[in-house]
C-alpha cells in the first residue's frame, strides 16, 4: 500500500479488526455496523466508540479517526454486517 491508497473492508458477521501493517497510518473516514459497538484498541486497553442504541442502526460516521499498527479499529458485530473505509496517509 502507498500514501493516498483507498482502504476499505466489509464483513457479513463476527468481530471485525482492522490493524494496519508496520508503520502505515490510515485515516478512517467511515465505519460502522448494524448493531453493537466499535472500539479503538491497543492490545491492552479498549475504548468503546459509537455505542449502539437498542433497536436503532449504529451511526456509520467517523471524523478523521487515525489508526496504525499500535492503535487499531475493532468493530464488534453479531450476525449483521460491518464496514470501514479510509485512506492511507503515511
């Protein structure tokens, strides 16, 4: 991958982890799932983001969430789909 490349992924169900390789830095511009929540994690500490509300769709937006190999994105999903999209900045 190179600076400026678009990165994205979609998954039908199950937890979805996006952890860039090596020294890559990704600017996530959108992520979400139909249910559950997302996390910013570093292997030890987990910070929950965008907690879903019972019976409603989880917000699928992020405002420039930068992730790398140390601090990465986890989208918790049950049987519903989840996604992310962004651009590599380093």
